[in-house]
C-alpha cells in the first residue's frame, strides 16, 4: 500500500481551509487582520492600562484561591512571629498567609498591587495624551466618556481592593469612606448603614467589598473596556497629520503580522515591568500595620496615589460647618465639600469636556487628525491647569510625609496647598499658553526662513549674518525664501534632520542599523555614500 | 436686757444664757487680734522649720553630681539657668524632670540645643557616657524624678507580639507603622526610632521629651515597656523586608511616586522603542 506523503508545509493552509469551510471566517478575518493602525509611541499608552488589567485579572484569580473574605475573629498562628497569638479577622489572617505561607503568594500580592497602581497611572497618562492631542473630538466623544468612567470605576476597584486585607491601613481608609458617606446631607446615615450593615465597621463589609472587587467591578471594567476597544475599531484610530495622511484615511501598519507582534511584545514588556516591581519593591507591608482596630491609626496613613487628591482636598478644606436650623437642627460638615461635591464636579467636567469645547468653538466637524498641543493653546493651557490642580491636591494628600521628610512645618504645607490650589492653576494656564504661542511662532519662523545652520558669514561691508538653510527651493522671492505652509506636524529645526549631518546612529550600545539603501529609480543617478567630513578648524594642527 | 428675774435664777442658768451682746466694734477687734496671732504663729513655725536660704545654694551633692554641676554650669546654664531653675523664654526648669530626661536629651545629642526652634533634632552627642551620667545625677539630686533602670539591654524577655500591639496602639500615631517618624503641627515632629537605643526609648517613654506624652509606669508597666522596645528593636529594625526594597516605609506616597518614576517611565521608553521600529 502506498503511504500518503505528509506535506508539513501544506498543513496550516489545509487546516485553515477546513476551518473556513465550516465557519466561513475568512472574509471577516481578512478585514480584521488587514486593519491598519497608525504608529506612534503615544498611541501605546492606553495599551499599558489594558495589559496591566490583564495582569490584574491573572494575579487576582490567584489571590482569590487563598483569600478568605470574612470578618470572623481568629487568632493568628502563621509563620510571621511578631503577630503570633494576635486576634484578628480571618481576612487579615489569610492575607498574612498569602504573604508568608503561600508559595509565591507575596510576589503575586505585590504584583497585583503594583499592577493596580500602574493601571490607574496608565489610564491617566493615556487620558492626558488623548486630551492634549484633541483625540476626544467628534466623533470620539463617547469613547472619551467611557474612558473617564473607566478611571472612576478603576478608582472604586482600587479602593475596594485596598480595603480587603483588613489591616490597619485599609481599616483607616474604610473609616474615612464611612465618614464621607455620613457627610452626605439627608441620606448620609442611611447610605452608611446600608453599606456597612449597621454601624461601622460591622461584620459584613469585607464580604461585600470582596464580591464587588472580584465580580461586579471587574465585570463592569471588562464591559467598559470592550466597548472602548470596539469603538476604537469602529471609529478607527486617530493619526498625526503628515505626508499622505488626511482626515479620511489611516496610514500605518496592518494588524497582522506587525502590529499584532508588536502588541504581543509590548504585553510581555508590561508584564515584565510589573513582575520586576512586584519582586523588587515592597508594597503595602500589611504585617507592619497590624490588624485593624478602631483605636489604631498610624501616621502616614495615605490612600493609594489615585485617591490621594481627595485626601489632599480634605486636608486643605477649612473647617466650615454649615448649620441649618430645620427641625432639631442639621449640620453640613466641611468634609462634604472636598470629598463628595468636588469629585462630583470633576466627574461632570471631565466627561462633558468634549461637548463644552465643541460648543465654545462652534466646531461640529469630525476630526480624525490629531492636533499638536501647541496648535491648540487654549486647550493645552486648560489641561495644564487641570493637571496642576490635581498635582497640588495629590501633594497635599501626602503633605505630612513631605513636611516630615523635608523638615517643613505641616501648617506651612497646608497653607502652601491652600494658596497653591488657587494660584498655581491660573499661573500654569498663562505659562502654558505663552509657551504654546512661542513654539508656534518658532515653527512659522523656521518655515519662512529655514533652519539655523550655526554658520556666521561676514559680508564684504563688515556685517555678520547667520546663514539659514531654507526648507524649500526659492520660488522667486527676492530674499531667497520659499513659502511653506504649516501642516500641523514637526518642523525640522536641526541640520541633521535635513540630512546635512547624516542620520543619528541608532542602537543602545553599538550601531545596529546601516543607513537604508534608498530604492533607486532608473531615471536617477545612484546615490553615493556621503563623503567623510572633517571638523572645520583654524587649519593649524595641535599635534 | 437684764432684769431682776434673772438674778433669781441659778448660776447654771446664767452661764447657759448668752452673754450680753458686746458692741460690734469690740467683736471685730477681737477677730483681728486672733487672726494676727494665728498668722504670727504660722509664720514663726515656718521660719523655724523651713531650710535656710544658705542651704539652697549648697545642696549636699555626691561626687558625680558635683562633676555634673560643673558641666551644667558651663554648658547648660545659659538656657536652664542657675540651679536648673529655667530662664523665661529660653529654657524650662529641670527641677523634677529626673535622670531619665537628661539621659535621653543629652545622649541623643538633642541637648545642648543647636538653636531655638520648634523641636530639638538628634545629632552626635556632645558629652560622653560618663559626663551624661554625671549631668543626670546632678539633675536627679536637684529635684528627683523618673530614672531609667540599670543596664543596656532593656528588652529582656520582651514579648514581640504584645509589644507590636502596644506599639500600634500607643506609638504608631506619631512614629508611624514602621517607626520612621511623622509630622506634628508647626514644625514639630515625631522622630525616627531607628537610631534610638533601648535606654533612649525607655527614657523617652518615662520622661516624655519634646512633644511626646509621658508613658509612666502607671500607663505602661515596665514589662510592657520591655515588650515595646523588643518590637521596635527586633522587628522594626531587623525585619528583612520580605517584599524587597521598602521604599523608605513611607506608606502609599512613595509607592505612588515609584509607579510613575519606575513603572511609567520604563514603559514609556518601551513604547518609544517599539514605535520607533517601524
């Protein structure tokens, strides 16, 4: 009997045909795999958030295998000696077990926490990119809103996770959260007793936060992220202006293979950075905070960085109580304004910004090309204002640590924060606005006059002039200037960008790339390598 | 209001009868005389029994205390005044602060003070152990007060777990969970516990230096103090930080800094690198 020859090379093709025969996926897949993504480093910032979310899911699943979300009191008898014999909640005991007795548990816990910080940080950095480049404009307002919601849902995910270990730090955070809920007029006490199942801390809050943290909030996050990515697919990615790039096309790399390979590689890099941080940097040493007890509050009890701005606003808020003489008398505590009203305003302003800007500019067009921050000075300045506002609040949230370690009076820090919160944002607006205008002006100047060469020429009559390298051939202007329009993209400002000094050498340690051989069209003479150059000197040799 | 009827009654009845009211002036005079007599008696008794002014200037000091007084009169008298009575606006009286307070302040270099400010900073001590003991002896003999027990190891038989709980309840509000210290109001602060010796921690608890409250033996029994010292010295200082570099144990503030300075910076460079390869 004749053996059939097994053709290895044809196997994938055959298998693919088999799959396509059954599921008819070739056409949609081809469309998907051929989808083009524009390439710019700043478009990869959102992926950091996406990939750290994947790491969060993976490490989080590991942690749920060992975590016991209960507030039943147990006596610790694990391997961390300084807490042995201490009564504590089962949640805290199991967190300690994860840290000390589960193999690889501590590194997983630390990776989970670092990934959470990175998730929020990447969301913010990505959001700044989208804001400052104008990527949120029509038609992408919905995706901007979803992105902003992702920040707030991530905020909730972070806070519930911070509360789960039930150590001294998380209990302090929960106490503050309960105080914030209590400060809401009229419904405050109802909200608090519904959430905590009675008085703080009660016995149910850890199990409630657990189910929110591992099921409800991640579910919401997955849903929002899916819609977010789906909209990026549907509406296509924005791109920078440049040669061949218009408002109606997308220039870049196909999804497969290059873009997919790059993204796969980038996922590995993000995972690696998180794993390195989880292994090298200790985060939230719960064993030092001890079990939560209502009378234990450590100095330097801060929330994680993305909540710190609320801590800061609380610290800066003057103690203004508003008594309302209705019935038995009612008081709106000062805590209400910085922790309920302020975040409310921030959510509203940030989600509605695309519509506010379009309304202000009477701009109803669709924008698929990005704007450089300098080309929209007002928006950039508003962004700088928002960022400086947030930074002042965040620094104020850590003002006791800053005061102590830099030996500044805490009272001075508080007042610096209060004054800074009012003074720094307008200042940031003004400075940023002027910087944008200055950069714009310089771009126009280079387009009109050319690049500075650093060559000073002495004229026969004794004058000195600087030689400029025009960017385009003269078109009849008396002064030899060409006329170039600004197209919204980088204007070369250095001679090597024009090829005058050759390309910069690439590679970390040694040159890895030879200058690209330019494709030679038949009509042109072959390109010769540039001649060796010598430094221009006085002609005298030092040797 | 005497009448003939009165005379007819017996002697006893006459004695029981209220004497005839004296005039108001005489009554007042009598009271004043009695008051002056009582005052003179009390004053006289005080003059007899109270130590003379001479005795205050030359208390009977032991040898070490006399050495201490010599040191005091050179280095401390500017602010704490003669006989450690204090100088208004410069330094407090040291009468009654005890040897524990002197030992803490001098051995940690906080005294002599570098300058008048919110709070004294730790610095290399000016006096050696012998001189510190002499100063402490002098202050102790001047006014008494709390004394640190003998020996350098004051954490013997200390229960670390119990000490940890006491530390978190009593100390971590100011010195923070890791013992790294924390800010108080107006430039005051709780210092880091890491350079402190057993004796200094014990002395601080006994004497309540700077802005620290006093934890006398009624608040924390000596064996509880030993537990706390054991926790600080053996857990907080010698804990190997199982999770890696501890970022200074400043809590979430430095963790937030690290995620931007390390995580975001590394990944932005990675994205520059990846996007550059097109």
